[in-house]
């Protein structure tokens, strides 16, 4: 029986945990270890899988409720906040929206008990142009055979659930469209699908406790029951499955905004503590104006992100609409990089040293205009929508949708 937590309970818990996580964030960054201890605590507190409906054991929390929790944690530990995004949005929300009852019953407890599902789209030759992926899933009787190569997959090796996007081929190699394929890997239970290999781990500049890895698929067999088949059919299905990604984008934007909010708070304190020329830094108008702009950027980002989360209430997909999510993510992430940079500047040399969290926050926040749709691609989507010009843009014009 699930204990039902109110939004206030979730928020109070997050605040308490964030304080605890602030003491260890440096340690995970330096050791590059996945923060299993934080995962355990977040799972015990009911923060993993908050968006999962109550009938499947979750809290049935709204995206807005979850964003408030994510911001709170991101102010202190962006690594833990990323785990929250991926256990409440992205892959798991795609499964909850488009999966079968069996898939939901299978995945929900895994996530609630601490898993952060991996969402696997990007390939070495298909980054922003995601639909140019070459991973294939070929139908063979009542199963699919997966072959291909993904890279930069968040949580590769630590995640238990992998939602892998691949080009679907029928038994005669006819291309049907793009579908999602679920793989379950749990080495503690001896579950290690044949042909599925977690490859090289990237050495990243920030968010260092999170593995970003290659994944290799060599004739991995996937039962039909583990296919996340879009309702609109494979041909148009990628766009449908990707509506779930709009929630992930709002979540990622919120981590960036949360890091910026944490940096602004630290800068404000420092301006009052540090004296130069016989006065606290807080008395210098040049710095006051910077602080005011930082505060405005964080506030505007928060409003846009919350507005995007609320658009899920009226959108037909039940996810934030594409336009609000894309707009909020590029705005919040670009502003967050500037805000954290300005906060670091206010700390002078101290900000540049690794004893200050600002140095880590500066490295962490940099990722968010890249992963989950780059700022340029999101701006292209927004402009395309405003101008009535479809995306993707390809060399000969605009790709035709059929
Ligand atoms: P490219 O597509 O090669 O783009 C290079 C540059 O060109 C970028 O600045 C881009 O904005 C710009 N550009 C490209 N096309 C256009 C255009 N048409 N107009 C204007 N500018 C353009 N992927 C997953 O599938 N799962 C994950 O879990 C995941 N996690 C990630 C975690 C991290 C830390 C990072 C850094 C990446 C992650 N990614 C993941 C991959 C991420 O989604 C891609 O990096 C992103 O989509 C961009 O692809 P790319 O890096 O190949 O850049």
C-alpha cells in the first residue's frame, strides 16, 4: 500500500534531503561515483517515481509538483536532481503514457525502488538528427532482434531499464518507422541480456558522478511484450513517443535553473560577508545590478518552466506542449550558464578554486544547453512553429511528413 504524500510533504522532504546532499556533492564529483546512497534515501522518501500513477504504486504527482522538488535538490546537488528527472520524466513517463498494463506493472516498482531508466536515442552519426539513427530492430516471429550502437547514454551500466529507440524492420527488411524497445538489465539478479554490452564511459567536465556511456547491441532479442509501440503506428510513432521527452526537457531546464538559484543564493551571502575598500561587496552598485539580473533570470526561467509543466494539463498528450517546453528549456539553460558564471565572478579567485561549490556548479550547469536537445535545435523548433516551417530542415528543404 503506497503512503500518499502531499505536495508539501514532498517539498519538505526534498528540502531536508538537499541539505544532506550538499555535504556530499563534492565527494561524488571528485570520485566520479554514482550516488547510490542518495538514490537509496530518495527512494525511501518516495521521491523516485513520483509521477507514476497511484494504481502502479507511485504518488501520481503532477509535473509541477515534481519540478518544485527537483529545483530544491538541484540547488545543492545537480547529480541527484538528474536522477530525479529521469525517474519521474523521460523514459518512465513514456512507459506510463504509452506502455501496456504489463509494461507499467513491470517497470513501476523497479523505478520506485531506485532505478533511473536510461533513454537511448543518440548515436555517433545521429545526434541532433536523431531520426537518422542506424540501430535497427528486425521482427522475427514474436520477437525483435536489435542491432546497433548508441553513445552518451546517461546511466549506462547503472540503470536497470533501458528504453532504446530503433528503426523497426519487418521480416522482409521493410522499414516501418521508429519504435521504443525495453531492455531490463540487473546484474545483482543475474539479468544480463545476451548481446547487450555497456561500452566506454565518457570523461565529462561536469555532473561527474553520472556515467555517460556507449551501448552496443549485437543481436539482442526483445520479446514483443517489451516493445513500446506508438498508438499512431511506427511511421509517425517517434514523434508521439517523443512527446514524453518534453517533460524531460522541462525537468532538465529546472535542474539548470535550480543550480542558478543556488549560485545566486551563495553569491548574495558572499557579497554581504566579503569586504574590500573598507566596505562589504554588497555596497558596490556594479555588483548589486549583477545580482538583480541574476535574480530576474532565475525568476523568469522558473515561471516559463512552471508554465510549460502546466501546459500538460490541457495538452492532448498529457505532456508539456512542445513549444512551451522547448522555449523554457533553451531560455532557462542559457540564462543559468550566465547566472552561475556571474556568481563565480563575484567570488573572485575563491570562485575559481575547487573548495567552493561554485566551481562544480559552473561545470555542471554547462551541460544543459547540449543534452536533451541543444539550444540551437530547440530554437529551430520554436521558430519553425512560429513561422509555420516544419522541422527537420534538410539540405533540399524541409523533410516531408507523410
Ligand atoms: P551535433 O548534432 O553534432 O551538433 C553539434 C552542434 O551543431 C551543436 O551545437 C548543435 O546545436 C548544432 N546543430 C546541429 N544541427 C543544427 C541545426 N540544424 N541548426 C543549428 N545548429 C545545429 N542522448 C541520449 O540519447 N540519451 C541520453 O541519456 C543522453 N544523455 C546525454 C548526457 C550528456 C551529459 C550529454 C552531453 C549528451 C547526452 N545525450 C544523450 C546526447 C545529446 O542528446 C546530444 O549530444 C545532442 O542531441 C546533440 O547531439 P551531438 O552531440 O551529436 O551534436
